């Protein structure tokens, strides 16, 4: 039943003709305005109807400084629209990854303070937290370190250095491979 519901939602996909550029999925950026509507989900719809299962939505970000308008207002609008339609929403706060990426000088306490600041800004802008969860990478990784590090090792064993170096631009680095910090290898895995 949920599969049929999803198929009906996505087959009625609406196109936002005002912006033909694809959405950004880079760290720290969320869905573009209207994404929930583009997927055919309206605040009056219930995506969990019948089977009681909710569609789970995810977004992640590296706390790295002040919040910009898209991270603030537009994120609140998108999350509220999705949760009002019956979705649950999980934010993955990538604090350890921000540290690896040397955000805020690599100071984990500052990074976590900024992560809490983001949450407070969203709350003050009216984000309905009823079906919203915030997970910290450092906490979640430490809950299952065997699984996490086993996966990192497996990825590292199957990924070439050339591929990892191509991932460095995701981290906003334009350095040559010889001058990149080793944290870039861990970040990519």
C-alpha cells in the first residue's frame, strides 16, 4: 500500500518552471523552495495513511558559521511542509566531518555550539519539531563504532586514492593531492 502511495505521489510530479536548475545536495545546503510540492506532497495530504508508516526524510549539514537565508527560512518551510504531510524528518549534524574539514579551526566544541545555534534559529523561525529528529554524527558513530569503522575500512579498501582526490572538491579544497591533509582521505571514506 505504501509503495502504491509513493508511486502515485511521484508519478504526479509537478515541475517548478521558475527554476530549471537542479537542487543542491552539497553539505550545508538543503532542499530548494517548493521541493515538497515538486514531489506532489501537499500539507493537506497524509503520506502515512493506511499502513501507518511514515516517509523518512533526511538532510545533513556541517555546522560552520552563521546561517544563511536558505538554511534558515527555506529549510523551515520545506521541513514544515513535509512533516505536515506526514513525513518524519531527520537532520544529521555532521560535527565530526566539520572537524575533519577544519571548519571553525577544527574546534569540536565550537562546531557543536554552532550546531545548537542552527537548531535554535530553526525553532525561532517556526520549525515544527513534532516529527523532527536531530542526530549528531559524533554521538551516533560512538553508538555503533564496530559497524561504522568496519564500513569506513571497507570503503577505504575499495576506493582508489585518485577517486578520493576527486572527492576533495566536495570539501571545498582546491589544493594539489600532495598538499592535502590526511583528514581529506577519512572525510571521503
